[in-house]
């Protein structure tokens, strides 16, 4: 089943032409001949019988051919039909075009239908062909009871049928199994390969040819299901395999969605989610029937830097629990997390200047169900052509354009401050104020860090990354400078709202505080709170010290451009507590501006304090 989605944002609804409308309204009451294929259009599947009856009645107010049947999953399907197999496609298209049925409605042959619950007994319109379906008791998820165990007033009688006797299972020898297999037509042989592929046993082509690859996959399926591994499926085994595949597809509503706007093909569980909206670079599929599951497709142009930014955005989403598995490279990212009532998964890949991927969010209570959804989505995902979701597809406000996370709530830190690398192992120096009362600390929103030294007297703190990293640049210190010499402060004055550190130029004034305190540098430089913890660097690239938070003095107002830093000697004393020997800058030769900028930005880190675990 393939659903092709191409939505017009200007005119999403179209009027059904009169001829087509007449066809839709008249066909249901014409009983197909025995030679014709009979097909139904499934419009909804619901977990509870009471709600299913409500929805069937709602559709029945508009259509005269509404039926309701139990499904193998325990859910309840609402369908229209039956229709002649040759014309059901035209009917489906006409109804979807007029927005008279959900966009994810699909055609079914009714093989999975079980007990009928709609229409109520005795209310079938005269002349309407009743479906011939197997009747078996299925549990109602609203009560946990089978229909025959429900209160009498809750049972809706199905059509009268002759008792069905289940034939005994006859074991086949390999020769008999091969003989029965030889009677299969090409479509049946392909169906077996599809089912084997669906459950992860086969990765070859769907050609109906049972070569070594297919035989090996059959043997693997037999082994996994406790059968003798002959590589030849018996009739009963084939029925079990195909039935399991059909049952799962029906239960989840799995269907291949061709998302033409975003250039993505993926198999989605359309019984659990439905299309919601476009908000570039995202295509949102919201939860359906209270499933608690939502899926977001990702499609945007970009490069390695864009992929890194997307990683940081996804990491910051409130729906993506922190502390889960994280994988990141220049071409691919993968994230997962589970905590409390949140279960999140995300994956994206950069290829040919396009970033394509998906996110899925559910509830750990549905972990077993959703694990299958994640598996199918991941395996079926395909980037198609050279199309990315057009940023101009829908109007975005400036905040949405800046964050590219419209419609998704982004987790925000308590505060963002600056820091810089002081060892080749990735240790970071920052201020004590930056990491006070944090349940979690990150470096550049991507790397978890832990506090190893907190020196209240100096106001300096040392952080260590939880996972190893290789800093682009490491601070090299010097205490030699002269009053009036130019310096730069490398930091994040706007607390992470800009994607890279800012260099603020100023001057060194004297190597002491206003009251003569040692271990301090007085500077003339205009800074902001986010700069605190940043490196103070001279023209040779040497680090003279670390910028401290603005001095608060209730008895006097200092000029706005007066700032103070802990000098190299004080920094060295604190680093010693962490077992770190600071590197020294050997050269005093002034660096070209572009080299100084590159080194200063390479050593600077955004330090974020979070109140979420």
C-alpha cells in the first residue's frame, strides 16, 4: 500500500465533480458479481468498541455503506464498501480529494476482518451485499474482555454464519513441502519474500525466485520460531509467516508514504499517526486515536555544520530525554533517550548537500509497540531525488526561522556562560557562578561535563568532559604584558544565541584590582554577563587570564567598560587542584588577525547549566 502525499497549501480541498460524486454515492448499493474482486476502504481503526461505534455512526450519517469489523490487533476497523476491485481506486481518490474521508484511508481486501460490530443487527439496508468474514472473539481493549464476555447490552450481534471447523494441522515432509511450494504462483512467492524481509530475515530482491538467499532466510525464520531448519517452509509455516505479516501491517496500519514535498519515502504506522502540518525543515505527523506516538520527518539543505546544528537542536528538545545514547559524525547523527513518560528517537544523514531524517516520540509504556515502529521506520526510510523541504512552503516567524524548531518545545538551560579549554584532554576553565545549582552541565550543548574543582575564593571552576574529546585549540598562558596593550575577550556575550564565539576588543590596564588586590587583571573592555569565564588573550595569542563576572558594588558605580580577570598565576593554582599543568606560550610575536581569531574561537566553549537530569 502506497500513499502519495502532495498537499496544496493554497487550496487543500477540491470540489468533487458531479459525475464522480454520483459514482461514489451509487456504487455501494450495487452488489458486485461473484466474479468481481470485492474491496473495502478502511477509514479508521480504533482501540475501543464504544468509540468505534461512535465513529461508525458518524460516517454512517454521510455514507450508506459503512461497516465495522474487529481486527487481528484487537482494534476495530471502520470501512466503506464493498466496491468492485476495478473501481475502488477511483472512489478512494474522489473521497480523499473532497476531504470526505481521512487522508490516510486505504484499500483492503477484508482478509483481516473478524467479528462484525456495525451496522447493528437488523439495520442493514436492503440490497446491500453483506461481507463474508470469519467470526471470532477478539478482546475489547476498552474492557479487556472478549465480546461474548461483555454485558448483554454491549454486544452487537454479527451476521449468522455456519460454525467453522478448524482443520487439523498436517505435518509435511520436505518433499511434500517442496511440492506444495511449487504450486505457488509468482505473487504468492513474492509475498513470502516480503514477509521474510519485513521481519528482518531477508534482504535480497523481491523477485519470487527462491535461490540460496531466500532459502537461508527461510531457515533463519524456522530457527527463530522453533522449527526444523530445512530452508523449505511447509504450508502451515507459510501461512503463519504471511499471516503474521498481514496481521502486523493491519494492526499498525503500516503504509509506504511518498512525501513528495520533502523528498522522503517511509513506511509509517497510519493507524497510530496522521499528517498534521509542514513547518520546514519538519513534516509533522501527530498522534492518532490516542496512540501517544508522533513522528517528524526532517528535510533540509545543509552541510556538516548544519548537521551539527540540527544535532544540538534535537538534543535540546524537551521530548528528547537527556542522558540517552548519542552518536555524531560529519555525515550522520543518531539520538535516543527514555525517561519518565518520554521516549524519543532521532536519526539524520547528510548526503549530496541534503539532510534527511526522522524523529519519533512516544511513551515508555508503549515501548514494545513503538520499538517495532522505530525499526520499520528506520529500515524503510529513503531520501528520494534532490528535493528538500522548501523553507518558504509556509510562513515562519523570525524565532522559527532562527531555531528551525517550529512546533517543538526546546529545552532551555538555566544559564549560558563562557569557558575555554585548558588541557588536551578537554578540561575547561569557567566561573563558579556558571555552574552553581546545576543538575547537568554541557559543553557546546553537545558534550556532558562534570565539575571537578570549585574554588570559591578565586571564583574559578574546572570541568571535565564525560566522554573524551579533542579540543580544536588549548590555552597557552603568559604573564608578560604591559599596560595599555591590546587584548581580546573570547566568549559568548549573547549566551548561545549566536552560533560562534565573539571576540570583544579592549585593553590591559594593570595587574591588580582597584584596591591593590593581587591575582587580578584590570581591563578596559565592554562585556556582557555571557562573557564571564572567557579567555583574555593578547596579540600573540597568549592567555593572560580568565574574565570574572562583573563586579557588583552597592556603594559606587563603576564605568561600564571596567572589567576584571583572574591572572595566569591564580589560574595555575586552581588548575593544579585538578592535576593540570597549564601550557605556556613561548612566542611573543603578534599573530595575523585571522590566526588570532581562529585560535581564540577554537579554545572557547559555551558552558550551559541545566535543571533537568
